[in-house]
C-alpha cells in the first residue's frame, strides 16, 4: 500500500509536472501571439499616421523664398537620404508655389501667396501638396494653411447712399443701408460700423448669415420744414491691427407725411433655381403691404445694395414684386445670391426683405443683342440724338460672360452703356444731311472668352432734312443791261438761287422786294417769274428819263419756317441813238437870221462864231462833230470838227464877197448817226462903223447881179456914211452918259432888222469855252449902224432853255445853263 501510494504519489507528481510544462508552453505561445497583435496595431498606427496629412501654415503676402518648415523630422529621413530617394514636392495646378530644398530639407515659398486670390472668402484657406520619394516610391500628404493678413479695407459699392424718409416716420424705425465689402476673413474681415453723431439717428448693427447689417434707427421725429436733408458719414471697420476703414455718405431726404411703411409678408425668402433656367424665369414673388391708401399705398419694388453681378442677373417688376432672371445663371461663377429687396410706397417709406437664391448646378453660349428702340430716320442739327436703345447679354460666366460693345471709330456716333447691360446709341453732335445723308452702323458685341465669340448687328440710319439752309444766289449782285425803247414784256435777264436742302425745303420762290427809294415805280418797271427768277421789263424804258435803277430780289424756300435771302439787281438802261443834235446857237426859230460880223482885217484862224449844239443821248451817241457842208466861198471859212468853232481859213481880201452863207452840219456818233444843220450868215466889214447892207437875201441877189456895182455902192456908202456915223457916235455917247447918270448906265438897243441878241455859249456838251456878245444896232430902215461890240452877261439863256425844254423835256435835267 505504501508502494502503491508512493507510486501514485510519483505518478501524480509527474503528471503535475507535465501539466505545468504544458501550461508554460501555452503561455509562451499566447505571449507570442499577443506580441504579434501589438506589432500589427503599432504598424497599423504608423501607417495611419503616415497617411494623415501634415499641416503647416504661413501668412499671405510672405516674400518668395521664405521658410515654411523643415520636413526631415516629419519624413523620418536624414539629409543625405533626400537626394538618394529623389524627394520633391508636388501640388495641384500648373503653378509651382512651393519649393523643397534637398540640401537642407526646408520647405520654401516659390512666390507670394494671395489668400483672397486662392480661396476668396473660404476659411480656412488650405493649399494641399504631396512629398514624393521616388526610390522606393512613397507619398507623404501635407497641407499648407495660408493665414489671412489685413491687406484690404472695407469698400462701399456706392459712395453716396440716398434714403428718402418721410417726416411722419415714428422714432424707432429702422432703415437698412448698404453693407460694405471686405475681402479679408476672420478677425480681419468687416467687424463693425460707426456713423457720425446725429440728433435724429443712431446706428444699429444686426447679425445675418452674410455678416453684419448696418441699420439707421430714427431717434427723433423728422421735421422737413426744420431740416430738409441730413448728411451722415457711415464708416465700416474691420478687425485688423490697426483696423482699416471705408466710408460712405448717407444722404437722407426728408419727405412730407406718410405714416405707414410697407411690410413684407416674410423677411427672408429662400429659393432654389436651376442654372439652365431661361432668361425671364420667375424666381420668386415678394409681397409687401402698406396700410396707407392712394399714392402712399402704392408700392414699388427695387433692389437695395445690389452688386453689379446681381443687377446683371436679376430684375424685379416694380409693380408686382416678381423677381425674374435677365441672364442665365452659372453655378461655376456664383453659387448663391443674396438680394435685398426694398419696397417703397408713394410717400417714400420703405421696408426690406432678403431673398436668398441658391443656384442649382448646370451649363453655356455667345453674346446676344436685343434691340429695344431703333429710329432709322433722324432729323439733322440735333445734339446727341438717340438712335437706338438695346440690351446685350451673355449667359456664360467669368470672362466668357464679360461683354464689350463697340462701333466703328470713324462714325459720328457713340455708344453709352446704362444699367442692366442696356446701351444707347447716340450721335456725337449735330448731323448734317447735306454732308452725308445715310450711315451704315455695325454694332459689334464681343465676349472676353477664349476663343472670343461675337455678334454683329447692322443698322442703316437716314438723316432727314431740316430747313437749315437759306437759298443762296449765284451772285450777290446782278447787273443787267437793256437798251432803251425796248418792247414791253421783254426778258431782260434772270437771277438764280439754289438751296442745299431737299424736298419742299429746297423749292425756291422768287419775289421783288420793296425798293429803298419810295419814288421808284418798281411795280410798273419790272416783274419776276416766281418759279424760275426770270426778269421782264413791263414797259419801254427811256434812257433820257431813267439811266439806272436798283432793286432787291428775294428768294424764299418752302420750309417751315421759311428761310430767305436776297440779292441786288442793278439795271443799266443802254442809250439808243434816238435824239438828234439840237442847235442852241445860232437860234433857228424862224426869226430874222443872225449875222456874224467879221472885219476884213481878220487874219487866218479868226473866230467868227461858235455853233453850240447838244444831244439828249449819252456816250458815243452824244459825241458831236461839226462839218461845213456848204459855203458861199469855199476855202474861206472852216469849222473845227470837235467844238464847232467857225474860223477864217485864210486872211480876207478885198475880193472876197461881203456876205457869206455857211451851212454847218452837226452829227452825233450813234448807230445810225443822227444830224442837224444850221445856217450861219457872215458879213465882212471894214470896220464896225460901216453901215449895214441890205438884208442877206437882197444883198445876195444884187451880188449875183453885178459884183462890181456892189463894191462901188459899198464904197460910196462907206464914204458918205463916215460923217453920219461920227455924228451918231457922238450923239450916242452923250445919250449913254445921260442914261447912266439917270439910271446907272446902260446901252439902249433900238429895234431894227438886226435886234440885239445876247449869246452865251457855255461849256455844255462838247464846248469848252464861254462866249458872250452884245450887238447894239441903231434903228433905221436899211442903214442901221453897229454901235458897239463888247462881252456882257448872257440874256438869251432863258429863251434857249425854253426852246430846249420844248424840243426835249429831258434836256432840262441833263443840260445846265450857266
């Protein structure tokens, strides 16, 4: 029993040892398994740690080449391993903004980084990049955060904000004003607003999803009669150090009486619109109500604080409040729009709401031109005439949606843009139809995409005529010549005027204007054809009565108002040879002939007499020449052709006849020439005391009968009369002295066959000297004696003038007696 017990004890001990050994082996195996799991999790953590990106940061606008971080520790490499493993930095995009230095393991900036350009308003702004190890291939993810700096100031889109507020607005009313924009983010973004002190307003800031909204709160009731306008300075401040600011002028116009402002049904509208929605697509209808009635209850809707992009994309119906698209939306350009809609009643009160438009993604096209107004006929001479009003649009985004509108530079037109992509085509200045009557205009609308797309629109503009040109005469003055004695209704000439206008404005009507001289009977002298300007003489003209006359001719167009001009017409009446020469001396009035006495002692060239004649014509028709046609004794006397002087051609002799009859012809130079003749009686005497012989006719008969007897009779009469002549001279001298003593002196002229004649041959017509004679003869039947020969003042001029006036009345005006 003891053995068996011992055996059982040994057997139990051995079993217990084996069991312990087995337990030890299982524990060791369990430990190995746990270590493997631990190593697996460690390796997994290392792999996860390697896959998570490393984060670095740098401030924007840091200079190129600046240090960012050393990557050796993060990569777990030594400096000498970088080149061997081909370490380099890779980032998205074509630009390489980071540089990895393999010599030091430093990560450097390759260029200045602008956070606003890279990320816009997104925060944080992260630039992901990878570190590539080529041998063996291994990637390390990393990200560079660009920290914002305060490099942008707040900016108001409108430098002047106009608020129209009624004086009846109660204190506490708020007015939404334009928000400033700041491209910075975080603490550097727009943080606050201030306004200049005012007794009427204070500034209230309200938080919104888009930032702080500035509102003016009315503190004190406005009084338009006290102050019609209030000016405040609104200042926007960002959170930078030091803070940057931007200012805008808030001009408040106080309106009269309106005590209820419009109120929107909702203060916030949120809508979603597909980006391919057509132009004109209704986005939403905002609705506001006003408790007022009449004009103050009429509400109009407008955008408030709308950016240029919003104004180009949306339009609101001012009456219905319907918001619709004016161009297609582009998700890639803008994902959301925040529109502030202001409802204003007729009294100037307003309420506002916010419309948040979320653009649902979609896509594109070329520029479009929509003509709203086109006037193809414009009058000339108007300044800045509107030719056309049109709108251009492009549904693309970015540069592809930016539009340029242009026309040719050599045209007198200009394009002026207005809101909502509307353009107005205007003339640069007044157009002149007479210079160019038609213009072809090509409007080119081009976007800025690549490649550029363009649309062209052709317009033809016609310049209509305005009566801006008065008729113009071909000459400022016309000289017409018409020969006297013309037939009535004779065409004497024409005037011509042209007008650069067209149509009725260019139709010219001619007329005679009232003469300056009221004495001129213009209506009875000439007439004018109103249609063609032909002038006609209404009656026969007489040069001796009217040599020249002037009048004005008017030319008027048929425009409204009519324009006119005038020209001077001068009519010269050409002389016709219709007046024969008229002899003034010797008189040819049918009375006893005048005898010229010539002493026998006269030498050659002795002036016997001067034939005086005039001609009522003028010019060549009045040039007179004198010619001796017939003489009792040819060769004894001669007549000077130019002045009519009758002179002896040779010395006289005793053999020359006592009495001579000379026939002198006076001729003008007209075509045909006219003439007159005069008979001159010449008596040769030995002295002025020789008694007068018988009358020329009887003496001529006796001379023809017996010349010798005549000589004897003359000789005897001379001798026998010598004594009588001396007595008569003595008696005459005594009588003259007595007469002078009694009445101042004078010489009596007794009547007889040779009455005393007083002859004045003045320098009229072709005469150049004056000759005056007084012949006094004593009375008797046939033996009268010459008393004396002396120059005196003329006494026959009155008779000559009367004779001339009877012969031709026009001579009185053209010939002046001295």
